[in-house]
């Protein structure tokens, strides 16, 4: 009787996992598709019709990546007035002086480098730097602000296409998820899944649709209408947010603004994550903040990841080994659906498609990273960014 009950439980769990995947496939905003790119733009824009833009780049100890990223910003082929403000946030590696040297060497857009000093209590360091940069930019009276990270390289027409898309679509915020580097073995295994999981949580199609609550942005590339930033009190309203990009989009959308997020074709991250340790730190530094430091949400996330990603291969292999087709068949079908939904992201990242069946293993890594993030929080280490640790819960970084 006991063995029969256990087999029955396995069969039911396998069936629930398959049902979850069918729901994700059809009802979660087609998150698995990768065709959400910049919105259509107006074909003809006169030379006097391009609004002014100020680019704000918070940078803390970024000397290693600036030579590959900053020249691409300075070389933007933008028909209107544009300039760059790099905020050196207490760097110890000569970031500010290197930025000035790159500007002298490459020319292009005007560059201002300044430093805000240490953030006061209640502010994350990055957002304090963003606040300082926005204050410098507002003295120029720009219509748009481009908030971009120091590791992001832009194609020469990136700014022009962002502004054109925002104006054509009437968006207050247009964000592109930069194509992350995928060169090492661990980057190939983990990075495409990172974007896949993000899209599953925040389906891009829902973000840009009026009347939906879903809001998110990718902090590496955010074009923001200055008027919308003032209306949403950016960045003061999100000053303690560790996951600042999602919080930024929620604040803009909550204040009546229109938000759009999609995958990038001309925006790339040059930051390397060659080792599993590097990727582990990237995810675990803020994973528990995403769950609002809530143990019940952590438990639900662990169980959800196990049900959706770990049960299918275990049910298939266990069902075959124990000759229980009622468990093996739904488990195999769920694994097949999972694999199929991951293929478009692998194509987007130009990775071999045989990596798709390995998604359960990658999901297990993310599960462990999330648990580790919670462990670090309760050890008093909290979320971290560039050598700073933030113990205060991030109460605004969820979808709602």
C-alpha cells in the first residue's frame, strides 16, 4: 500500500509539472519568444526635430571595462544635442581619470566626469550616483535621459534608434536588455538562462501593453523621458532599491507612464563572467532581495523551481527505471516543452541547441544561488554592489 501511494504521488507530481509547463507555454505572455525588439519608428525625422539627450553613467571601479564601452558612447551618431555624464562613484582604480583620457583620445560627444561622495543612509551607492548624474544633466534641460551602465557598449546608431522608438511609440521609458557576454563554458550554460528566467518573470509583451501591471527594465540601457522621471520622482522614489531597474520601471508605470522592454540588437555587455563563482555572485547578490527577504516566498520559489524544472527529468528517468509510464510520459512531455521554449533564447545568443536539454541543471544552479543569497542575508552580509553591502529589504523590486 505504501509503495502504491508513493508511485501515485509521483504520477500526480509529474502531471502537475506538465500542466504548469502547458500554462507557461500558452498563458505567460509568450515569454519564450525573442522577437520583442525595438518598436517601429518613424521613417523621416528632420534634423531640427531630434530632442536633446543626456547620458548618465554610474561607474565604480570600472577601469577594466571602460576602454571597450565608453568610446562607443562618445561615438554616438546622434543628430540632436547629446552629452555624457560619467559619475565616478568612489572608484579606487582610476576610473575617472581613465574616462577623461579616453575622451581626449577618442573625441566625440562631450564628456563630464564628476564624483558625488559617499551615499547617505537610505541610498544604494549606484542610485546615489545616478541621482548626482541626473542633477548634473538637468542643468542642461534635456528631454531624455539615457541611463546606462559602465560595462555597456552601444552601436553608433543606438541612441538615435532608442529616441526614435520612444517618440514614435509614445513611450516614457524604453529599455533594452543588453546582450550579455557568452564566451566561457559557464557563461554559455548560465547567461542565456538568466535572460530566459527574467523574461518568464516579466514577459516583455505584457510590459509594453497599456493597462497591465507588469513592469520591468534592464538597467544597462534605459532611455527615460526627463518629464516622466520628475513625475515618478526618479531616483528618490527608489533610492533604497537593490534591483533598481525593475523598481524604476514600476515607478514610471505607476505614475502613468508608458514602459517598453525588449531584447537588444545593438547593445552589448562587455563584462566577463569567466568562472561559475563570478556568475554565482552576480545572481546571489540580489536574488533574495527579489523575494523581498521573505522566507515564505523563498520556500515557494524553491518548491516552484523544483516542480517546474527538476521534476520533468526526474519523472522521466525514474518512470523509465521503475517501469511507471504514467510518470515517465508527462515528465518527458514537460521536459520536451521546457526544451522547446528555451531554443529561441539559445538562437538569440548564437549558442548550440544541444544546451537546451541541460536547462534543468542550470535551474538547479539558480535554485542553489537563491538559497545562498538568503543564507548570506541572514549572516548579515545582505545584497552587495561593487564592494558595498545593503541589508535593508528591497520592498519595491517585485512585479506586484
